């Protein structure tokens, strides 16, 4: 799968671990930064990931921060993005199966590195169920207003 990934300083370590895992499993990954744990502003790295996913350059995106909340908020400001914050594997299943999420947000300060890797694996493997969820997705994806 072709994936985009980005983080701020507070998600940098897990981003590196996730990227390493994804590459080892045969995925194509573009890292939008940051490139260290030096303090930075998360929108500078998260927005480009979301924009690239929204343009269709990548199948899905993964963003990380301290809590993952701000990262999800930034991503969801981009038309066509459905980004959910996941803190365990079951939430990751619902994120994909019920919401057809095209982006995943994780908080490095809220889960272990082992949990983060497991969540990513489950999220990537879970298909959208369709069915009763399609009408709900259509309500989320109403036409975007131009800025």
C-alpha cells in the first residue's frame, strides 16, 4: 500500500518505528517529517500528509503527536479526509470498518510502541464494511466549501 506519514516532535519516535515496520512489510511510505524530536508545530507536518491523501497521491495516511488529538483535527480540516484517533485495536477496526477512515492518528504519549504497531497493522488490514455505513459516510463527505 502507498502510505503517507507525518508527526510532530512528540510523535517522532513512534513514527520512525512505524515507518520501519511498514517498509519491512513491503509498503511504500513517504515521510512528510518532522525529522527529529526538536519542538515544532504539528500543523506544518500533518496538513501536507492530509492534503496528499486527499489528492489521491497516497491510499492512506498516518499522523502522530503527543496525544494525536491535534493531528486528527488538522487532518479533518482537509476536504475528503476522514481521520480518526485510535487508542486500541478495536477502535482501529471501527475506524476502518464503520467510517472508511483514510487517515489514522496516534498519540505517542497515550499508548505503548507495541500497541501503536499493532493498531497500525489492524487498521491497514481492516476493510470498510459498506452496507449501512455508506449513507453515514456520504453525510460526512458532503461537498466541501472552497476556502
